[in-house]
C-alpha cells in the first residue's frame, strides 16, 4: 500500500523514495565515425574537382587566346603590307607537309601557285665535271713524307681534320639559324643508302640506314610520300638511283636532281632522263631541289620559306659537303634557300642542291645525332639517306 508523505507542504510517494533504481540517464547520440570520414572524403573530392575544373577552364581560355593571337599574326603576315613577309609565310607553311593547309585559309589555290612559281626554274646547265679535280692519295715509300707523319694540316679552305678520320664537322651560324656542315674529304666514301626491297612497306631512320650499310655518318636525302605529315617513309615521291639502277622513274625529280657518278663527281640538274643517268654512269642519286649552285655559280632562286634544311655539295677537290640546318626552335628558326647558297659558297661548293628538309632533317655522326630533330612525333623514317662509308677506294 502506497503511503504518501507530506514534506514541507509537498506530497511525495514513499515507495518512490525507497526504490533502489535511479532514474534512467539519457544516452548521448554520437555520430558514427564512418559517416564523418565519408563526408570528409566528399569535401576533398569536391575541392579537387573544383580545382581541376578551374584549371581546365584556364587552359582552354589560354589555348583560345593563343589561337586568336596566332591567327592575328598569320593574318598580318598574309594580308599585311609586306609582300616579302607574305611570300615567306606561304613558302614556310607550304614546305611543311603537316601544316601546308594554313596557306589556304588566306589564299586561293591560284594565289598560292602564283607565289610558289614566282621565280622560274633555272634553265638546264650541264655539270662541268672538269671543274672537279680529285687528288690521288700519295704516300712516300720511305714513310718520311706520309700524311700521318706530317700531322694534320689545314686544307685550302683552312679546315683541319684533327682526328684523321677524313671527316670534319663544323657548326654553322647565321641570322636566325644554326646547324652543322660535314666535310668528307674522300668522295669515294659517299653513297646514297636505300632499300628498294622495302619500298611501300617501311622506311628507316638515318641511324638505321647508317647501321644497315655499316657506315659511320649520314643525313636524310630525298623526299617521300607523306600525306598530312603521317607517312612512314617507305615510298619515295621522286626518282631514286641506287647502285646504278633507276627506281620510281615515273615520279619525276621535283625541282632538282643530285647524283654521284662512278668517278665520285657530284652532278646536279633541273631535269634529267633515265637514259642520261645511264649515259653519265651515275651510280647514286636522289631528287628534291632546288639546285643551289651549278659550276661555281649561284642559281637565281626564290628565298623559299624559313625551315629546317638539308643540302649536299662538292668542292673543287672532290670533298663532299653535307649540311643540316636546325629549325622551328627558339634558338634556330630555320634557313632560306639564299642562306643555303651563302653557306655552300663559303665552304667552296662548285655544285650543290637542296634536299628534303623540315621534320626529316637529321645528321648522324660518331654514334649519335648531331643536330636537333624538328619533328613533334619523333624521328622520321626515310626511304633514302646520304651515307659516309668507313672506307672508300683511296681517292682524297
């Protein structure tokens, strides 16, 4: 029976006062640890993707501004008051297979053709082989006057073969360009390397060409089929002469032919037939052009664009000149045809011809590439190369 107690005017249930069980405590509601971690991860993810989105937006805006700026620069070059700048722009991009279409943004095909053909191709001039006198190597039987005993001495052009390997490499520099000139003292060591059995299948880099022919040096040579800059270097786009046999004769010679006959004399021509090649006993040859120098006289040429360049020439003593010019770089934009003529004349070229350039321009020597590759997709395979063998037949 419950009894009530009156304490200070309040009525209290005695049973409740005597019970042993205290009033139940309220339990605090704590958030699970897992939920906290999940929310923290979500916040980090939101911050990361927010940053990533801002970065992408910044890059897109920057790229857009660069495109607009580039378009503005090209527009000024193409449509500005300077015909020289206009022609230089058109020739530079048209000489580049990957971006040749840029000229079509501003000009019609007829306008481009007019600019490209502004200077007529040089009239055909026969190569005067008598201007090349290749000295025979003479050695004193006593050994007293042999070249090795005399030590390295400068030649008529002031060049010295310091290491005695018969190859001299010099750096060349001019306004807006830099590159390398290789002088091969014995012309009988120089050939065109090619692999006709692989035409249409695959090309080879200059390094691979050097290795396949057991050579010591080389550069790229003739042009090749290269749609949109994506060709594999397997198909020559002009005639090739390899070991006395003519290949791809129906492809023509573009603006120039350069060949080496059985006497190791370099021939250049603005036009030549298969019959003439056989008649002159030309053993090796490639095409590209234009011809730069004929019989000691510079050709009348349009300057062309500013691009990486490869060229070949020959001095009056038979030494072969192999030139590469870097391009499309901050420190070397490239060279014009006029630059090539000046360089070749400075080095004593009697005959010289421009070869395929651009992203193909490379020189290999002493186990490595000498110059910088201008190709954004890496070193290009090619169907032909100018190679320097370990030994010749003793001339030079």
